[in-house]
C-alpha cells in the first residue's frame, strides 16, 4: 500500500470516527429531549383535566415532537408508543458507537498490519554439540 493510500485511509477513518462522536452526542441529546416531551405531555394532561380545550394542543405538540400518532380517543401514551420512542433512541446510540468503532478500525488498519509483520520474526536458536570425555582410571 502506498503512502498516499495509507494517509487516505487514515483521513477517512478519522472522519468516520469524528462523525460517530458527533452523532453519539446528538443521540444522547435527543434522548433527553424525548424524555422532556413525555414529561411535558404528562403535565399537559394534568392541566387538561381542568381545561379540556388544551388536550388537542398537547396531542399535536407531542405528536410532532416524538413522531408518534395519538388517537383522538387516547389520552395517555401507550406502551408501544413509549417503546417506539426509546428503542429508536437506543438504536441511534448503538449506530453512533458502531460508527466510532468502524472509524477507529479504519484509522488503525495499516498500523495493525505493520505490528503483525514485525511480531512474526522468530529468534534462531543454535545448538552446539557437546563433547563427552571419558574419565581416566587411576
């Protein structure tokens, strides 16, 4: 592999690694954002018990924020809707971690091959023939 290709793979690996770090940060921020949407919706439901006209606005806000559809006869979020929100965020975090691992692997790929080539060298052991001498009788 020429030096230019080696530098290109290191640049691509570093780019993927940095993109994975930024994507991980964005995913963690989105988790907190979605949790906040859910808490706001629960608080909005409590307010709607006293003012029923607010519930439609609450449903529209949480539907837009979480990308879930809330039916007209539904007040609370269902278990499936909670799972959809949280599993989507977990998948995004895992994808970001995968990007970080792939970027690191690509960045260090050439270095690992050089280490393996150097590690294969085995030492040569030379043996000498031992001379056996007979003891003289006295």
